[in-house]
C-alpha cells in the first residue's frame, strides 16, 4: 500500500514556520562558512542546495519532525532568500539530491558548529543562573530513538526489553545544562551500550573554574569526580544511599568532612585521597520525598557555602530533566524518532537538534532580559508559538555572531507560564541537616 506523503497539514506543529532567518541569527553564516572551509566542505560550485543551506536545512529538520524532507525544504526556502543574492532563487531539489547534499556535508561539520556556537550565555544580570558568583550547571544523560535500519542497529544497538527486542535502536547522550537559561551544551553521543559514565568523562572536560556542577547519584565515582574536580569547577553531586562515608571532621552547619580514595589499597595507604564535604538532610512534609538525601561537594567551608543553601540548590538539577522533556517531547515529538537511516546522518541530525534548541533558548533568554524576568518563567511552548507568528519579520534579522552584537535588541512580547513559581531557580524546601557523628 502506498504511503501517504507527510505534509504540514491544516494545523501544523508548534514549531512550524521558524524560518532560517532566526536559525541564522543564532548560527550566523560567517561561522558556517568558516567551519565548512575548515572541513573542506565548502561548495566549489553553485548548487541548487549549497553547503551553507544544507546546514540550516539540517537545523530545520528538528522543527519539522514527521514532515517529508521536501516539505521541510520548501518551508525553509523563503527564509534562506535573505542569505544570498535575491536574483538567484533557491530551487527545491528532490529527495535524492537532499540526501546526497547531507552526505556531502558530513556530521562533523554540525558537531563542530555546535562545539563553537553552543555554550553558556547567562549574563551577570540573568536571574537564577548563579550561586555566589559560580555559574550553576547540571550534568546528566538521556536516550533518543533512531530509525529502525540495520546500519543504525549495528552502530547504536537496541535497549533491553522484557520480551523480545525493543522496537527501535537508541543512541545515548550526555551533556551539560546551564541551569539559568536551560541551554544544553557540550553534548556527546554514543551507542546505547556505552554507559553515561564513559560519556561523562568526555563532557566534564568542558567545565571550568567559574562553574558549580550538579549531578545525580549515578555519576559519583572516584575517576569521574577527580576528572571533574581537576577542571577547577566546584561540584555538588548526590550520593547513593548505600555510599556511607566516615565522618572525619564535623562542621558547624551539620555537614562533615571526609576523604575519598580510588580504591581500598589507596585508602589503607592514605594515598591519592580527595577531601570532600558530606551534607545529609531530609525533606519535610513532602509525600514523594525519600527518607534521606546525601550530597558530596568540593565546597569545604560552611562559611563559603552553608548546608542550608546547598541542600535546596541541588534540587535545581531537575532543570536538565525539564530541558530533555522540551527537546524530546515539545521539539522532536514524543512518538517521533530521529529519521536518518545511516549512523553518520543520525549524528548530523542530532547536532542539528542541539543547534536549533539553542537558537530557541537564546531568544527566550533575550526576552527574559528585556523583561527583567527569570528565563524559567517563559514557556518553551508559548515561545515557539510567538516565533511562528513572527515569521514574516524573521528575514529582517541579521545573522549576527552574538544576539546583541549590534543590531536591534529583541523587543518581542512573550507569554508567561501561569503555573511557574515567582523565581523558579530559588526554590525553598523545608529540610533538616544533621551530622551523623562518627561513622
């Protein structure tokens, strides 16, 4: 039976009609041209779909999940007109030409663009992005389904299933999130069988001395902790309930100091130990709360960062879970998998998602600054709706390297999420901090 051609339909998705003008504003053409030249991928002759246009096309695929390739390009053509001589209109090639153009581009170009262009953007005036001068970031991972093709299955593998085999191969991704802006950056991907810990070793290299990194209990281990601490970043990670630590020095705020070692042999010799601080607390009057929480941090001085501040700060780690939901459900579509049929194009499509999500989050951050609001209070879904209504103006926005490097500042009116707290990044939770004594 013939398949029905996928189109935009009468009621397109929330992210429809975000033109290349807005994508180029976040990923300007001059940067694209430099990366293409560095990889030897610049178009040597004028094509119906030149290399720089393929970059924006791959980013647009993130906005039109489930829509046919040709339809995505037709929606993009009008937005690309301002990037080139208006006397030379882009023609819409067929699906075969589109696939060939994507293969010529390679996934390394998109990965390099993400590495160069996607990163923390919070300013000193950005609400909810800082704690005592440190930029708060979160480390975590997720998985994404890819097209059920033999090449993808060999490259990425299937997750386990209680009966038979899972329906689709999946890739695993680990990255960092700037909590205040929900910008997802430093993302590394691999096959499903590769653990988050191994991917995290590649990611923590992007930390620096200006960050305070939050992470869940699955990530704590001496090798990864030591690698992250060596970057100069401060760490605030959760410990598993079974990971008990002996109190070596009780502190005034109820926390205590101890030492972690790479193995028992080093512990007996007291070699290669790292001094850490443990914070234990309980959440009161919360039915879903666990009996106790245990945090480990490199912030050893309670006068510099008290337990009563760090305990609620850790729960901002859930910002990255919200970002994954936005990326996988509201942008990609919960039931839609990455459509590319080869591992190289899957990787290319993934970094297109990272670049496009960054473009949206950058615009939300600008709007929050203009309104003197916390970016968390601006709804991701409603933000994309506003972008769709502003499509006729998108071509007039110059493809700047920085959102505010010259040009006109953003003055759009963005709807607020009614259910958001007054300041989402300053959560107040009731808790008790206790010192466990000599354990």
